[in-house]
C-alpha cells in the first residue's frame, strides 16, 4: 500500500504554509477554515499561593 496515498485518498499537490497554519496552529480545516473539534484548554499557571491553598 505504500506510495498509493494519492490514489487511495484522492489527494496530492503541494502544502501551502497558510493551510498548515490553519490546521496545526489554529485547529481549523486547512481549506475552509472551519473549526475542527474543540479549542485547547488554557489553564491558569500554578503560583506558590495556589499550591499552598491546595
């Protein structure tokens, strides 16, 4: 099956840096820009005060 990606999935061509940014950087569909899945969670950094309170 190796080397048949284009035939199996109907894909090919060069990858545009803009598309990589959408997919990897923003979690969006590379062509349409539609959001894929959920955004990454952002946690507050733990401070010494927070650790002592826990």
